C-alpha cells in the first residue's frame, strides 16, 4: 500500500510495508507509521515530549533510543529547537523513523543516526549538545517477561545499552548547563539518581506519573542539568485517568483536547 504526502510542497509516495499502519497523533496534523507486530509508542513518549517542551529556543537536541521518532517529531512542533538527532541501533527501525520524518515534513530539523548509544562519544563532539531526551529500555537484561519478538526485546530490555552508559554518554556530549530529560520506571530511580550524580548531571526535577490517583506511580519523569548546583524539586503527581476511567483534564491539555 502506498500513501501520498507533501514534502516541501511536492507530492511524494510513502509505501506502507507488511503490518504497518498510519496513526494520527492528534496534534497539529502529525502522523506516524508503526509496525503493529513490533514495539509501538505509548503515552510515556507523549509525556516525555511534553515534559521537555520548554527546552531553550535554538537548541541542538539528541533523542537517545528514538525508535520510530515519536518523541522527536512531537518536540519539533512543541518546542523551538533548532535541530534534533535521533539515535537508534536497529537499522529497520531507523528506516521507519526516516519515513516518519518525511511523512511529517521535518527533514530540515530531524536527522537519524543508526548507532549504538554507547558509541556516541566517538561520533558526537564533546560538549556540543544543548539538551537530551531519552525513553530508554526500562528493564535490565534477563529480568521480567522476555518477549519473543526481538525488536520488542531491544526496546524493553537493556540488551545493547545499559542505563549507566546512556547517562555517561549524555554527560560527555552535553554542554555545561545542558539539560537531560528522561522517563523511566520508579523502580529504576535509585540507579538513575546515583549514576547522574556520578556523571555531574544534577537531578533538578522529578515528577511521578500515576494511572489513577489511588494507584502507586507507574512512571517517573526526571530532568537533570550538567554541573548545576544541588536543588531537587518534586512536582505534583501527574494523574492519567479519573476514577471513572476517562482522561484527566491535564492529560487532555497535553493532547490538546481540553474544553477549557
């Protein structure tokens, strides 16, 4: 199946491969191609993009573990960044991200590198990046339920790159006072904070994400700043669902569906 889209005013065709479909992101006309048999984005990517939307205008940004490009695509519209580079180790996922960039006419802002995050220190110059966003694999290797689909394994488990490597590389390529935005699971919080401190990335903001107000947190949003002074702010919890199961007003605002 082929679809037509406009790229810089010219009509071009993008071919959908087996098991692929186009999803409307319901934000400024953005769309994304996903493979239904592989790892598809969830609300965590949307929340991360919203959490990082206030990065400084004109920033050069890295999206570590970009996957299909969802976070970078949203940030191109939510922020005033100058350019963003997505890093993804899986070649076929990189190719999908490139098609998603074309689908949304973002080639002038968003580029993709097919590389292991652990090797970035040899590719990206030190102290050259203004901000980093990352939605890394949440699980340590050989823990939890192991999915038979290899692409899903790589997305969920630290098979090719560990959390500590992501933080270490981020510290090397970030400028002084550069910002790092991460979403992860609460059970990894101690590991994250220890590693950040060891790499001179000072945790500045933490926000816990709850499915419902009565439930324990399921996700953690973290902002750190390179070589910043010590001061950590815990923001009010972000609640996804109301008691009856509908989205809260804040989530509707993030998706720009609010009635207010």
